[in-house]
C-alpha cells in the first residue's frame, strides 16, 4: 500500500465516522433506519487537466440538484456542500412525513417546510463530517448555518470551476432509507493552504499509527 493510499484511508475513515454519527441522529429524528456511507474520496485541484476534472464531475448526480452549503473556518477554511438529485430529495421528504415515496416525486416545487427538512438534514450531515475532522485532528472549527438552494448541475459545476484556484475533496455518498437508495456527494472546497494543512495533519496521524 502506498503512502498516498494510507492518507486516503485515514480521511475516508474520518468521514465515515462522521456520516455514521449523522445517520444515527437522522434515524432517531425520523423514526426510520437510515444508512449513510462514503464509498470513495477524490481530491481535485485546479492544476489537473480538464479531462480528469470532467471525468469526476460527470459522475455527479444529473439534472436539478438540491444543495446544502455551509462555510467553516479557523485552522482549516472552506465550504462544504451536500448535494443530492432534487427528485430524490422529494422521495426522502415523502418518507420523512409518512407519505408513499412515489407521491409527488416529480414535483420540484418545494415548500418552506420541505426546505426546513432539507436544511436540517444538511446541518446534521455537514456538521457531523466537519465536526469529525475537528475532533480527529484536535482543532477548533467554526461554521455557519447551512443554506439550501436548487441548482442546475451545469451551473453548479461552472461555479466551482470558475475559481482561479480550487482544491476540492469530492466524497461520493449513498443514503438509504426504507430500502430506497439515494446517491449524492459532499463537495468540500478548501484553500490551497487548508488542503496542505489537512494533508499534513493526516500524515501526522499516519506516522503515529505506522511509524
């Protein structure tokens, strides 16, 4: 196993612990078993060629996206975005409020209550992920309340790639409730300094484990 593989494994473990805590909290709130899992992590930087970046962005959910965003700062600075296909979030909301999953599943006119539910889901998942980074690396992080918006996928991608320099942690995430699987992603935008700091602290953990 290469050194880079170990670093990725440590990051993946940190994120999976975070989403595991989020799944337990969400399960208690909605009274249904919820499973969250992060099967893969990719690090993308603006210096990579466009073909490589396109390959990963093309694997993201298609069409209209429901995006919950939260900024964080202190030792590591960035923005975390939780995104799922909007029609799948409609199914999730239906399951949360006790409606059949197929009810209004193509209706993307979300009410204020719908946005409140999605905002709380985003708050729990993103807080758990970013909070676990802080806990594991023993650093203090401050974060804002999440904002929820509907995006066309292409516009969301353009917003990410339009930045002169970017560092992205791309976490594919699966969300299972009542045997319904919803696939989405967590995109964490970091400054270059923050990515370097995160990798340095992760390497320190690796040295402690395998040194």
